[in-house]
C-alpha cells in the first residue's frame, strides 16, 4: 500500500484546502493507494529557533507542540502533496514553520525521508499573484528535505496553480482548469509512487 499525504499550508478552510481535497479525491479507489491529509489550521507549530538540541543530542525536537503528531503522519507517508496559499509572494509562515521543524528528520534520521516523492500546489487571490513563486518555494522546501519532486503533466510544468479571487472554496471550484491540473498532478504522483514501490520490492532495497 502506498500512502499519499496532503499537507495544507492554509490557516483556514478555504481555496487551498478545497483544491487539495478535490485533487486527492480524484485518485478515487486506485488500488494500492491510500490518501490522507493534514493541515496547519488550528495547530500550534512554533518555528525552529536553531537551539541545535536535535543535532547535539541526536534526537527529536525539544519543542513540544502539535508538530509531533503531524511529523508522525509525515514519516508514515510515501508521497506528499504540499499546498499553500500565496502570502506576500511566497508560502504561508505556518508552512515555513512546519518545514523548519523537520530539522531532526533530515539531520538526525535522514533515512526516514529517503526515496519519498512530492508535488506542489498554490492558490493566490490575484491571477498572477505569485502562485509560480510559491510552487517553486514548495519545491525547494521538498528538495531541502531530500524529497524527490514530481513534475506536472503537459501544461502544468512545476505544479498546480489556482486563482481563488479571494473567494475561498467557491473561488477554487470556479477555477476548474486549476482543479483539473491539480488532479492530474496528484494522479501522476500516485503513479510514480506505485511504480517506485513495485520497483523497490522487485530489487529488494
Ligand atoms: C497575508 C496575506 C498575504 C497575501 N498575499 C497574496 C499575494 O502576494 N498574492 C496573491 O495572489 N494573493 C495573496 N493573498 C491572498 C491569498 O493567497 C488567497 O486569498 C488564497 O486563495 C487564500 O487561500 P485560502 O482560502 O486557502 O486561505 C494574501 C492573503 C493574505 C492573508
């Protein structure tokens, strides 16, 4: 079984959550794929403060908040769909805090993120408000954790980008081309994860 985890970087239930959930549900009942999603909404996630406890003690983060439960889900998954609204031309501070807290994962337990795959999505209130910049930032966040990035199908390039017109879930559904692009992206990710899983079993790595 391959597990695909959605990570919603919006602090509210709006356009980003809608795009993510629509795309994940488009995988439907593809055999061998299981989906789940987590969100930063309502969660306490302090940013990393570079205390170096994790690196020094070779253990998990000393800060105790909602990140433990979120990280457990992250580690269990095989592939990720990371989605964020554009906030001042980049990802939300909540999503950045989430990624900053993965320091022990990458520095102390790097094997836990080895050979995982990820894709990126962004929603912006303006037509050209920085969705592409935000997708690129998410891609860089994934790369910074050693996660392999999967590109979109033809026409999508780096990821999926939606124009919400600041209308939350309704705005997301009005951008049907973006929902279609997000769904293709997630289906491609599922395909890659399934092929990788079969290959890994075949070569016994
Ligand atoms: C602090 C803040 C900064 C924003 N900056 C941008 C921006 O630079 N470009 C843009 O297109 N939209 C910007 N927006 C609008 C959101 O990206 C847009 O409404 C998005 O779809 C919200 O996603 P959500 O409904 O999932 O929360 C900003 C919104 C907030 C609250």
